[in-house]
C-alpha cells in the first residue's frame, strides 16, 4: 500500500505543472492577441479635428472635381488645360477672399524644358503660388504635389488628394489674421509621373526656387489611410523636430527612411529632385495603405475616407505653420549638420532626438547589457567555488554555455528560414505562387506555424537530448541571456552603420534587460509562475507592441509591391522570408519558455495541424491570387500596347512592318491565369527584349499577338536635318522629331561605331557607347531637335547596308482618340474582371543612318 501511494504521488504535481503550463501558454497567446488589437486600433485611428482650421469638406470637393476630369497624362488637354484651369480658378477665389488680409498671393504658370539623367521634357506645366506677408519675405517653405496621373487611372491618391489638401492649406494660411514670418510657395507640378520632370523644371529653372529653404512633399504609395513621414533631410534635424512638435496626429518612423533610401522599394519621389538638384532639405509624406490599387482604375476618391484627408490636412497645416514661424528657416545652415532619430508610438506621441544622442544611448544600453552578463558570469563563478581556479572554471563554463546558446539560436533561425523557403519553393513548383496576394493571412497561417514549429521542435530536441544535466530554470536563464546578447550585437552593428533605425534593437535590449533585472529573484524562486509570466510580459509590452506595429507597416508596404514589381527574386521567397523574420524577432525572448516547459507535444501538434491544413488548401488552389471584389480589389496588372512596328532601310524606305498587341506582365505569375481565358496568350509566344531590337516588349518579357495595323491621326515624323564630318574625326547628325507627348529614343551604333556625344545634357555621357532617352512634351511644344556624334575606328568602314547607327523611336499615344482603337477595345474585353490592363497605342520605328 505504501509503495502504491508513493508511485501515485507525482501525478498531482505533474497535473499541477501541466495546468500551469497551459495557463502560461494561454497568457502568451492572449498577450500577442492584445498587442495586435492595439496595433490595429492605432492603424485605423483617423481623427477628425474641430472645424475652423483645415476643412476636409472643401478639400474633398476639390478631390472629386479633379478626379472627375479622368486620367491626366502629361501632354493631354485634361492635364494641361482642364486641370490647370480648375486649379487657377480655385487659387484666384482664394486670392480674392484674402486680399484684405495681411498676406498677398502671386501666381506664376511655368512651362519649363530641360534634360537630366535619361529624361528630357519640353514645355511641361507647373503652377507656382507664392503666399507671403504684405511686408514681403525673403525665405520660403515649399509645399509640393503633382496633379498629373498615370494613364488609365483617375489618380485620386496619386496625387489629386495631395493637391486638394494643398489648396485647402493655401486657403487656411491666406486667411490667417496674424501675418506669417516667412512665406510659402505652393508648387502644383504637372509632370511627376514622367520621371519627376515637373519638379526638376521648377527647382532648376524657376526664379523663386532660390528663395526656398526647405520643402514638404505630398506623395502616395497607396490609397487612403494614414499619411506616413518616411523620409527627412538630408541632415537638417530641425525638420524632424518641427514635425515632432507640430504634428497633430504623428505617424512617422526613421525606419522608413532607412528602407526607402536603401533602394529596397522600387520607387522615387520629387524629394530626390529637390534634394539632389536644389540642395534643399525636406520632409517626404505619403499615403501607404492599400497599395494593391495604386496606379489603377480603382484609385478613386470614394476609397479615401474624409477623416484621412482631415488627418493629412491637420498635420501638414500645423507643420507648415510651425516652420514658417520658426527662426531655423531663415538660416538653416546653422542647423544643417546631423540627423534625427524619430518615430511615433502608435500615433499617441512623437519621439525624436539627434542621431549623436541616439548613438550615445545605444552604446550605453549595449554596455549595460554587457555589464549585466559580466555580472552574471562573476556571480556564477563565485557560488560554491572555493578557489580562484574553481571560479575561473565556472566563469569559463558559463561563457562557453552562453556562446553555445547563441549558436543554437542562430542555427535554429537559419534552419527555420531554410525550411520555410523550401515550403515556398514547393508552392511555386505547384503553380500556386502569390496565393497570399488576395489574403495575406493565408501566408501567415502557412509560413508562420512552419517557422514557429521548426523553432519549437529544434529547441525541444536539444533540451531533451543535450541539456539533461542542467535545470530548466538555468536553461531558461541561459537562453534569455543568449537572445539578449544577440540583440546587443544587432544594436552595435546598426549603430556602427549609422542607421537611425538602431532605436528598434535598442528597445529590444533595454526593456527586456530592465524586466529581467527586476524579476530575477522572483524567477529564481518560482520559475515560470503565473505572477512571473504576467510581470515579464508587461515588461516586454512596449518594445513588442512597437515591433508588431512596424511589422504591419512593412507588410502593408511590401505585399502590394509584389504585384507591380517583376523582380528576379520570386515574391513567395520574399514574403516567406518576411514572415520568418517576423517570427524570429517576435519569438526571440520567448524561446526560454520552451526550456521551462515539461512538454511541447500539444503545441507542436496544433502547429503541425494548422500548417498541414493550410498547405493542403493552398495546394488545392483554394486561394486565388487576384480579386475583382469592388470593396477590396486585388487586380493583376498588365500593360497592353496596340503597336505597329516599322523597319526602314538606309534610304528611308519601308523595309518591313508588322502589328500586334504587346502584352507585358508586371508580376511573377506571368500569364498562367490569363491563358485559360485567352488561349492565344501563352508561353509559346512570349519573348524577351533583345539587344538588336530594343523595346520589343515592356519591361523584360512580353507576349505578342498579331493584330490589325494602327494609324494615328498624328503620325510620328523623323527628319535628318544635317550630317557633317567634324575636325575630330566624328560624324555629327542633327534630327527633328514630331510626335505624341511620350516618346522613347534608343541609339544603337553598328559594327565598330561608337556613340560619343549628344545634345540632351552636357553632364550626361552615353553609357557603353549607346543611349536611351525618355522624352515628354506638353501642349504647344515645338518639334524635338537634337544631335548625336558617332566615332568609328579608322580600320573599319561604314557598312553599305547597315550604316553607322540605328535610331529607334517608340511613340506612345496615351490620350485622346489616337490612344484607343476598336481592335484594342475588343481585345481588352476578353480579359477577366480581376485584370487591370493599362493600355494605349504605340508605333515603333527603326531608322538606319
């Protein structure tokens, strides 16, 4: 009887331990769920301020009126006349209302021409509005938006809403009863979508540009939501400080600046033009939500909430008022040096401090972590040791165990990433790529459980087989220390690189360190008790809620990009890597709970079941990448050109021609989902752009379907004006080209000939002897004239059949009757509803000289 009772005695203790572990597990899940709810509430928080300052009602009227014009491509009457006239009418009304006040308004219509990089423009349209006190001003802030749009899109978010907000800010500032200290120039630029030409024309040619001391740029990478400050500078920390002090509803992070300036996001804004060509610092602000419909027909004013407009207006108006009343604007050179670390905490408050202060803070936190670990090493060696030798051995054991724990953590992360990438690769092999595009949570439920399960399995196996001699409490301490030291290394690396985003690993070192110091005695006494777990999670709440907030922003930005960026890296690999990285970051301080638990079989079973179910559902094709749901569209993007190609001989006569639909895909899935609907579009007719025939397709791979010839009413005209031999032994040719508002020029020398110069830009030299120029013109532009210089080796002779060079011009008709054709309209109707096709008419001409 006694033996039987002693055998049964451990059972109640095991049941109690099992109950505690379940409680802790539920607590961990509840912690994560609660923080995620806070993040979602913060992201959906669109606060409308009291009327009397910025009126979102008036701004929305401007937005609806501008977008009702339709697509506003450069060179079209809609952009150059209708939109310009509307903006001028509204500016004139504001001027009339405020003419008795302490400010006056000057309006100038600029139509600049110029070249930079591989871009040329002629008589594009800018509207510049100068608001200044009656006493005049010498220093000005610049507020910039663009009113043009891409073809086939009403461009509500990009960037009609920015111009609408600027009109209302102009109205608010012009009617202030107190005069401003400095002035504001409002630039409504009409050529941003054509490689940032409008802003270049203003900052390099307009006389007012010399008075600009700083700027605020209004942009969009999505539709609606909260506007993000994702870029400031260069240097000039006072700009970030001004935003931190003045923004009513702050939403900003220097992490966005580090990511954007690294080139990971395939986009650019007028910020770069003002910075590089004007040497002017500024603030870049963009809407980032719902980038799936950015640059599509779905970018309509109805998708932009009025409170979203109110938020943007409140923030930008407050920041501009603060800046034009500041002393820094008058002489920003005194405040130029250095950068700022800035970020908001869920929109509730803004944190900003100079980067050099951040460097000191980061290194102090790293030193504190090292001191903590060094103190543990000494404490471990002093307990139970009778001699210096024993103390040294104990310290050595601790250091060895700590290094091993770090290696185990890193290897588990690497193995987890590799296994998740293997899953992504299998999904791609089955033809289910981008299954997550219409439902991001599908990727979370597939890759997330896989990453967590592999981490859990690895550490469980190590605990049961390699760490039997150590107590669970010591193991938990050891792996917490390992995670802390790894984050410390990340902090030092980021700080050494000068990245402002180093504040993130700083938070991931500081708060867990403080929590552990306060809870050490409780943990050593009770282990993973409920009280310890609650207090421990409370200590991690601040960094973890912020990390989860950043993770959401990253997915909001990068997931839609995969639908419009045909990169060499498959998007499934990118998304699987992001999910795994998020899992690794979030789990780093919870790994030690694995070593405190008795068994992880149930958790592994749940994770394995979720993963298996999702893998089966994805494999069966349950999750289709695209959606035509009007409430939440996820369109597949394609470019369709109805194109006629003409090839000419040396004497100018037509050698051959063909016509067809050139279909270009913008994402990784190609035409696999479209082929069942339009069998003619399949991989048997796909082709890549070839060296001898540039621009056969756009951008890299295209599908060419034969179609009737197109004959624009205003056909392209190319004329060789002169050809002469220079003293330097080169051949100089001058040309005149008349064509539509958008043209692309390719220069391909033949045989041993080399392109050595041209008239497009004195600072630009053709690369590798060849050249490409993108050309845009507004209305009433004269013909495009240019010259090129060609040099040929003396040992070579000009080929009688080939000549010296091929002049290849692609003319794009994006608007008006020349931009459409009946065959094109009929062809577009064959695409499924979930396809957004940006379409136009093109002619392609190859001339030899």
